[in-house]
DNA sequence: ATGAAAGCGCTAACAA
DNA sequence: TTGTTAGCGCTTTCAT
């Protein structure tokens, strides 16, 4: 491993000068020395020791990316196209800006803080972590934290989210305009994005004078088998609706296949819509009408916000709450009544 | 940030003693001191500075995980369930063993070596990197390297793979037994796993006396749109076959939908099979008959092999070539002729 | 325009 | 049983 000292020796100068050249403090270094040092750096493929940089008080250039998950879904979490997709974008952006990405799937809070402080990360990006845990992370971390898709109460940390409310609202309105009145919103969660989506749905239903709105939502289990079990039990109930609005495309695709297996034709007998517009939406038949979000943009925004917080050394003057827009993508899974 | 020195001060001992206790070199430390130090460590939430550890010549406890990808597919790469799934398993295993995972998607070789040497990673795991690049990485890296799903020529590095040949062979035989003779193997690649799968297919076809075997393979473009374009152009050709064997479930699912859109019924008019047994296989209708691989096992094996190489300090006595078994999963996408 | 030296937190060899 | 000390590679302050 080649060190600054080695370069200095070769160039016949001191380590300080080499360090200065590397950091561009070249005001008082002769051009000849600069060139010589740069040449040697090139030739020797010098790579600075991050350990030493870190110890000397420089930034680690590490961004910790934490994906929260329940322990039992830990190994499946990354299979979901949303997580995969946003991670891909985040890594790309981080790399482009010269940062390293330390990746961790968290089940507990200690590990996260452990990671953050052991490596002196310059920033933290969280995905799928609850509001409370995010607040806790931020409390314990010196580095700025940006969360993705979190809904906060009074106290909030920088966050990049989606206009989930409008997503629910617009899609429900779309269905209502198509003549649907018996709409069932299916979701595994009563919090966060799914809650916001449901609130949007409710607003649209109210506007159209739909009654007994509380009957328009069905909570589902997270585990595949239990969910299918629920569907089987609920088949007769589903028949009483004209449209099923799943809170994500995967659930919608799964739902369409379930209905298909039960001999119920989509959209002729029952319309189905989803949320996300990921690969499942285009793969399934009928192709899924869904609420589209730009996941790559979300990843980009999150990294960008984090970088601004790092550069700025604080939150003043930085926009710390972003809500990306949604749009309805019409395909073939909804019938005009 | 709390340091060893601080703990030492509180405990009224020297930093060395604290360090010794931390590392379990407690043969010559009194129980009282041990307890006191441990208590203080607990209380203060001490987290060692990895920078300092690193500099002091200790391991970084970082494993670099490098996912290779063409630049243009960079942001989609993680969407594919295989990559997501194996990364999830790898992270879980690494975490469990107390390692940190530095994640990088690589387009060039320098970056990889950069990452490895800057952070003094203790090991490297590569996914989707070519044989040549893997050899290069291993040449340039002091740390052990384990690749996943790579086929090497003479010179090889530790690798965890799949019995792709048998996968192709068994599936082709399955189709042949079902009476199919006009089988088309569709794949984007003529190298690596896809080549091995194709060789397996060829063997089975030969055993059944199928002629003009070279006409039984169709190379496809990687980009979705170009691939669909190819399918459209080739529709009449496909009709002349009785079974389409796609080299991955995603392509198979996409193919089934394409055929569906063209009014060709699967499996009544044309049988379709895939490879991987991922979420697409169960989601699609007809449910896909496919070659199953245990991705989590693959991830586990890769981490395990790497750990053995690290602990062992070399390759002697470590099994460095693993081929996981495949098995055929029969669903509904193949018709008995 | 360049260099010497101290210090970052930790480890390990050696001393006491 | 515990402590002293040198050193890991880099940065930065202060001299020269």
C-alpha cells in the first residue's frame, strides 16, 4: 500500500506538500512540484487510507443507508421493486458524488446508532423506519438524517415523501367517475403512507356521497399465505364491491391472480387498481391502472437533500420536507360502469 | 464521543487495560477491574472508532459487496428479485457475524479496487461481474474475493454458483418427456450461466434425437422495448415451436403476457417455462413451471465461504467452488402433448 | 515555497 | 496485575 510519505519521498518533498497538493491548497506550491506530485500519484495508483483520514478528523465520506424491516421479512424486503429501485438510485447518486454507501437492514435501534458512530458517517438515509425511530436516530446521531416516506406528528426530521393523500384521492375519484360506488381499499397498514392514501380515498368517497365509508377499507396481513387466506374467506364480501383498490401494485397483481383463480374476471366483473406503477403493473393482465410515483426522483431528492444538509452544516435554508407528485396511469383493469 | 481513554480515566486504570478487557485478553486482569470496565462501557454506550482501529492495523470488519451492471441498467439492476433477494440474505448474514456491508454498483474496475483498498475491506463479494473482471479484482485486492454465479476458464477464483447445466438439461428433458420436440430456448446471453443452461438444453435435445439444435436458441436484447420488438417480429417463428424456455422467470412472465396479448393461449397452444422460481413465477397465470434455485442458500454459502477464507487466511483447505442444486417446480404453464 | 511536528483513537510489545 | 510507549497514515498549525 502506497502512502503519502512514499509519494513525498519519490518527489523529494515533504508529506505536507503532498497533502496540500492533494487537497488543492496549491497557492504556495510551485507548479513544477504540483505536476511532479500529481504524476507520481497517477503512476502509483495512490488511494488514501480512509482510516487515517477518518482519524485525522476528516469526513468519512460514508453515508449510512438503513432499511427498516420486521425481522421475519428481513430477507424478502429487498425483493420488493420499490426498495430495490430506490436503493439503486441512491447508490448511483452517492457514488457519483464520491460517497461510499454503507448498507444496513435494521431490526433494532442500537445497531443503527452503532453504525453511525463507529464509522462517523457523514449522513444517514432511512427507508421503512417508523417516525419514532427516525426521531430517535436523529437524536442520537451527529450526522444529518433524511428519511423517506415517513409521516411525522409535531416533531419531524427532514423527509422526502409522496403526495399519498392525493394518490388515494385521485384514484378514488377516478373510480367514482367511472361509475364505481362500492370501492374497497385494501392495505396492510393503518399508519404512514397507507393511512394517508386511505384518507385521500375517504375524502373522494365523501365528496360523492358514499355512505358507510368505514366499510370501504379492508386491512390485510403482511404475510403472503395469511393474506391469501383472508382473500379466500372474504371472497363473497369482495363480490359485493365493484372495485378493489390495493395499496400497492404487488398486492393488486396478487389480487388479480386470486380473482382469476376464483373465476372472477377483471375488469368485467370486478375492477382492480394499485399504487406505485412498478414492474408488476405492466406485467399483469389485465395491465394495471395504478397511481404512479417516480421512485428514482424520490431517491435523487433524498440524496440531494442529504447533501445540502451536509454542505450546509444544518437545516437552515434547506428545504427539508418534500412531497413528490403522483399521477394516475390508466391501463386496462378498470371497467366503466 | 467517548474514547477508551475516557473509560480508563473513569475506571482509574490505563487505556491498555480497557483495550485488553474489550478484546477479552483478561487472563491477567482482576475480575473487579473487568466488571468495573464493562459496567462503564455499558453505561457510556461506548462505540470504538473504526477509523482508529483500522489505522492501528486491525480489521475494518467491512465486506465490500459489488454488483456489476451495465451503466444503462444501473438503476434497474436491484429491481430484479434475484439481486434483491441475495443482497438481503448477504446483508443479514454479514450483520449477524458482526460485519459491515459496503455496497457498490460497479461500472468500472478502478472504483472497485479503490473501494477495497481505501477501506481495507476484509473481503469482497461480487455479483454479476465477468470472469475476467473478477480475476482482475482478485489480483488487485489483498482481501479474499468470492464471486457469485461466475463461470471461469482455467484460472478461477472462489465462487458460489448453481448447477445451471442440470437446470437446462432437466427442464429440457421435462419438456421432452411431455412430448415437446420443438423447443426454443430464449436468453439474452451467450456466456456464463445462460451458456451453461443452454448447453444443458442441447444435451437433452441430442439425447432425444432432436435435429438442427442450433435453431433451438434465440438470443434476445436486454432492454425491454427491444425485446418486445423482437417478440413481435418473431411471432410467426414462435408459433412453429411447442414450448418456449426462457432463461429467467421475468422473461418468461413477460413472454406469457406477450403471447396473451397476441391471443395465443398458454399452455394450450404454446407451453412456457422459466428459470429461477421467483415471485414472478407464482404471480403469473398460468403459474409458471420453472427451474428453482435457492437464492438464500446461495447468499449464505457465499458469505460462509468468504468468512472461511478470512479466518483461514488463505484458500488451503477451504472449499472454493460450490454448485448448488436445482430442482424442477411443476406448475401450469406446460401442456402434455 | 516547503517542512517539522503534534495529534486523531486504538493496539500491542514491552516494562514494571 | 497494570502501565508506558511507539506507531498506524493523514491533516493542520506553525516555522522556516
